[in-house]
């Protein structure tokens, strides 16, 4: 390992978020609307906040465009993060810099779940949450003694510094912030609990409010997997946070991920709205109780909730609801696409986000499908590029490849028909619940339907060539 010059005034650190050219939502140039669906690489911004001043940091988000690295100054160290679908590009980047003699550190959820694979492509791999070991990584890199693996485990959120929001260009529609980690729901398809744990951990509220005020963008995505939690003490903390945000007069509008219990507490809804909440993502996952049992999300079955009433309670506070569903469960049969579209319309959600059931490394779903030999695309690492949640990569019990794609096209076409869009916008105009944002969001999704169909056709063509 090359020893870095400890005497130089500044050492150059590149932190890179790799692009994934197959994910249509990052094709900002193809569709203006997609600017609203590209998120900041917050993990890299947090790592930058932990980096001592003797390092000159450059954050590169390839989803805004891939730079010509040959024209950039040679760095002393490169850090690369990656979700599973970004792994191929991450390995390409690592190879490029390692050929130049630059040490490469990889981290993030894919490197953690596929450690042996990542070690083949990097000089060092950070598993788990990096906050607790990043200072050691930098010190070891500086003295040419990088270890092969550093395990960050679960970080103490009392010691997480504010993210470096100043290191990215003002090209995003949304800022980003995190206030909690971990999710107690532990759904079979989700790798969050494997990476961040089931224990719900919270950052100190004053730290969150201070960082919020430093974000340039007026609109912000709170990236927590579950902002409000599930227990009464979690809800109490959420109310304290919303109260502090309102008190600080941040003048921000924000969206977040929550569970359906968000609708159970009128005081919570009112406080969230006053603190700037303008929209929430809610994972309904499936329109059937059998499907919820299958994926282990029994929480949605508690208390005999009527989802339509829950959605309306949220919307009465001028908060929009995006409903997320999955196609490809073992209980899903032909017609599931239409059932999901009808359920989403019945619930009254403002936008619908439908994904293919995707076995991601580290999940119970991965273990089960792997043992049943139902992972269809398994030429790794090359096939990771299809693990975007927007391609059917597995063998589904009641749906062939052609069937499941037809179900997805049917579902999206029904929900995002012009008549349905106009009905939603008209309804939100009547309720005075952000009709313009509803229109923009719906047109954003609709504009991608043609791109999606094209990408499914290309996907099937590629499979035909390689299988």
C-alpha cells in the first residue's frame, strides 16, 4: 500500500456515488420531471462531515452526470458507496482508480451484504455504519496501512455530525436529512433491518433542527425508513421533533417515509403539517391480507384499519400520500396489477409507486429464494445492474416473466390514465390539497411509462441473448 504524504497541507479525497444507467428515474435529461426523483447521496455527505480538515473533499454524484475523471486532479484516496444496483459501476470506478495506484475504500449496504465480492474490487471495505471507524480508515490510509475490513456496526447517533450540504451543487429539487435509523417492522424483502438493525435510534433533536436550517433547498427529503416509529415513545419523540421544527421557523417543506399509524393521531398530523410536512410515502405493499402475512408486515393488519379513511385523515392536513406496492408475491396471480391499481384508487393515494418483488442480499427473501433456486438473474456481479426493484429478476410462483411485466404495465397504465389523473387533481383542488403538486407528480410518473415499457423490452431482449 502506498503511504500518503503526512506532511502535505491537504490530501485529496473523492467520495463517489456511482450512477446506474439502467434506472430510468435517473435519466434527468430524458425527462425534466425526473429531477424531482433524484436524491442526494446523504451517506457520503455525513462521511464528509466526519473528515478532518487536512483532507480536501470532492463529492461526485454520477446521477447528475459522469465527469471525465482523467481531467480531474489525482486523489490520494477514493471512497465509494453503492446500493446493490450500483455495484457494477462501483467496481468499474474502483478498478480505474486502483490502476492509477490510488487506494479505494468501499462501503454501503451492498459491500456489507456481499463482503467477499466487494473485497475483490477494493483495497478496504467498511461494513455497517461507517461513523465509528471512518477516522481510523483515514488515519490508516494516510500511513499506508489500510486493513482489508473495518466494521462500523451500529453508530451512536448522539455523535453523528451534520452532513456537509455545502459540498454538492444546487442542482437538486430536494435537500436531504436523516433523523432516525433502524426499523422494527423487519419485513422479509427489506435489507434495512439487516444493515441498520431493528432498534429504533434517534438523533438529538437540537442537532436535527440545526442541520435542517443549514440546508439550502426549500424542499427536503427526510430519508428515515420510518420517521415516526411504531411505539408510543417513538410517537412522542416525533411530536417533540415537529414542535422544535415549528419553533425554529425553518420555512422548509418536507416529505418522509412513515407507516400507516401516522394517520392514527390527529395531534401528530397537525404538528407534522405545521412543521412543514407536505407529503409521505407509505408502504401498503399489497392489497391482500395474505400478502401482508407472507412478507411479515402484519403491522398493517393491526386495529382493523380502513386504509381509505386513514389516507383521507392525512390529506385533510394538506399532506399528500404516495402509496407503495409490490408485484410478485407468492400469493399474486394474474390480475394483481389491476387489483393494486384499484386498491390505490380506492385508498385515494395521490401517487402510486409499484415495484417488482426483488430478493436483495441480506434479506430473508434472498435466503428463501436462493434456497428454492428462484433467483433467475444470478450471473454476479454483472447481473446486479438489474437489481433496481424495477426489473423482475426472480422466478415468481404464479407469474411468468411475460405475465409479471404485463401486470406492471397494466397497473401503471390504469392508475396513471389521463382520466384518473384529472380526477385526482380535481379532487385535490376541491379539498385544497396541493393540486399543482399532485399534477406534477402524476405527470412525472406518466412520462416514464413509455420509458419503462421500452426498458422492459430491452430487458427481455438482453435476457434472450445471454440466457
